C-alpha cells in the first residue's frame, strides 16, 4: 500500500489551515499523515479531528526561510509520495487520487491545478460544488493540459503551492536552497535545479486545490528588499536574475533603479505604493500586470503590448549596461 504524506508550512492563517486539514479529511483516497512546518513561536491548537496523523514541527526563527521549511517537512515525511500544499490551498476531494493516478510509472515533479476563490467563498464551510462554480484560474499562469499529464518544458513555471513527488525522487534530487530567505526566488531556483539535473517537471489535469482569499500585495512591495536580495542570489548561481517582472514594477513605481553595478533602492515604499499593489476584496488574486498597466496608463492586452512589457522586464535580468 502506497503511503501518502501531505505537507504544508504555516505562520498564522489558523482558519486557512483548518480548512486545509478538513480538505484532506474529505479525500476519496486517504492520506496517512499531515506534517505542518510551524513558522511561528507556538504550535497550533484546536485543530480539526482527523483519521490521519497530524504532526507539527516548530521551525520558528528570526528570518522567514520557506526553503528550509519545505526541506524540513519533506525530510520528516514517512510516505512513499509527498504532496505539498500551501496553507491557503484547500485540496479537492479527488486531489490525492488524481495525483496517484498521474504519477504512476513516472518520476519527477508533478504540479496540479490551482483555482482562486473570491472573498467569502468558505464562510459556509467546504462546499466543493460551490468552489468549482465561483473559482477562477490565474490569468498570468500556465494552465494544466486538457486531460491527463503533459511535460512542462519551462522550469520557471514551477510554483510550490501545489506539487507532489515520489519520496525516492525527493531523496535524490537537489533541495530547496536555504540561502534564499525572506520572500521570493526559492521556487524558481528549485525548478532550475531540477531542470539542470534532467529531472522532469509535469503538469497534470486535476490534483486541484482552491486558493483561499486573503489580502495580498502584488508585486510584493512589502518584501521589496528580500526580492532584490534573492534576485541577486539567483544571478550569482545562474548568471541572470529572476523575478524581473516584480523588479520592473518596482522601477515603474520609482522605488528602485537598475544600475551598472546592481540594483539601487531609490526610496522606501509609502502608503500610496501599498494601496496601488493591494489586492481588493473583488479580486480573487493579486496581479502584477494590473499594476504595470496602471502605471503605464495602458490597459490594452494585445499581443504586441504583452511582448513589449516582456522585453522591458527582461532588462532586469542583468545589471544595466554602462
């Protein structure tokens, strides 16, 4: 019998975590354990009752290190298959069963679907028919194949909020780089590590999670300096930066500049910057492209316009020319 370890990391978001646990309790194919990497001083209490083991590993530390947290919960897992979800992502009832079906006979990293819920969608509990009706896909992220499974040729598509691996692959693949602290970059770096090691990345149809609404900033202006630091760390490893769309947005906001000798902070964000980037209650998700279009006063979504924005963003992959 294949043992299943569900894994998440969490700080705060108690109600979100409870919904994640309830989602795993309602699986058509049960999990054997849920391991929670607790990134706050105290463990969670009053969690829902389950038919599976729930273990908490306290990972509280001064700096936010998502990479270290994911490594720790994966290393602690006892299952044959590791299924990672973020604390704000509720697994659909066929989440586990679909992953197991798609992963059979294959190795690598597998990514399932993500649907975004509007504000208030969970107020009456876990109604998955309702979730399917009201949720939406993210407009800026590649979707799953029409059916079954398909290779993902671009490591930059990896996103750690919903993925799975066989334990045997986890034990032999490159790990999340724990030098990435704060916010940003560790997912893309992990995907690049896998790509360079010729470990395949797959999209699957199904394996769906529902992302619970919570206010957010995008681009993540509240993490500007860690984004800059991690972008430069990525460049040290791979010869170019990542998160260039966020850096480009920060430049348009007048926060930073790309100089020949590196990124320069021009000023710290003020309330108007947070207001611009804030996710509003009518938005299922925050979107950097919305902010870029607003700053450039050009909401046209033509292919020509999209190509120009991509070219502009690419200037942040390297320091500016002399």
